[in-house]
C-alpha cells in the first residue's frame, strides 16, 4: 500500500474499488494473522509522500468504516499504517486514541 493511496482515499481522489484492489492481498494476510494469538501483523507501506493527518482525515476514515465502504480489517490496516508511518504527522496527539480505536484486536 502506498501512503499516497491512503491520502487519496481519504480525500476522495481515488475510487474505493481501486483502493480495495490495491490492498486486497495485504489485508487478507492481515486479517488472517489478526485472528491468531501472538501473531505479528506485517504492514506493507511505501511512504511515498509526507502526510499531515488531521481531524477531517480521521473523521473521513471513521465514516468510510462506519458506512461499510471499507471493512473493519481494511480500516484497521490503514490505521496501523498511519500509526507506524514515519512520514505521517498527526495535527494533534488526541488523534492517536481515535486511530488506535480503529485497529482490530481479535485476541
């Protein structure tokens, strides 16, 4: 997954179907490992842009998940990527809790 793709998805600059296709194999692996106790979930992220993640961005991501435009594992994969990205800056630290709430924890 490209960081620029996350940014484009959240800013409605890429179609949801195209985004889902891009990350389908990664999310399949992520979901499978999420269900295994003690497993480590790999995040395959190409940090091709710098991204300032804002209140509007988290609201858009929450809406995508809440309206089932992306499923909980796709949302979780994106949230993990945002949290782990060295190229993503959060506009404020309060976003961390909201992002972490999107991460699926099966076990």
